[in-house]
C-alpha cells in the first residue's frame, strides 16, 4: 500500500493494489474518487482538496491489527 500527498495539487492518494490497471473510476462523494480494476476490486482512493477534508495530510500513522 502506498500513501502520497501532493501539496501542489492538494491531493491525497491511497494506492491499495500497486501496479493494478484501473478500468473504472467513480466519484463516490464530491472530491473522493474510487478507482477499481476490471473485477471491481478497489485499486486506489484519491481525495481532492485534501487539506480541507483531512486534519493533516503530511504525517501517516500505519498500524496492522491482529
């Protein structure tokens, strides 16, 4: 999984399946784009205007539970 924040475009991207081909994109909510592969699996999530939607997009805390 990759998480990237681009301050130039104020976009936060979460890539769940690196290297997967995106065949469909849906704007689930305004400014939240979900990308899917041909089987309908979630590939990535893109959040536009991230600084308005996320408390602080720069630091990332990752946890594995279980």
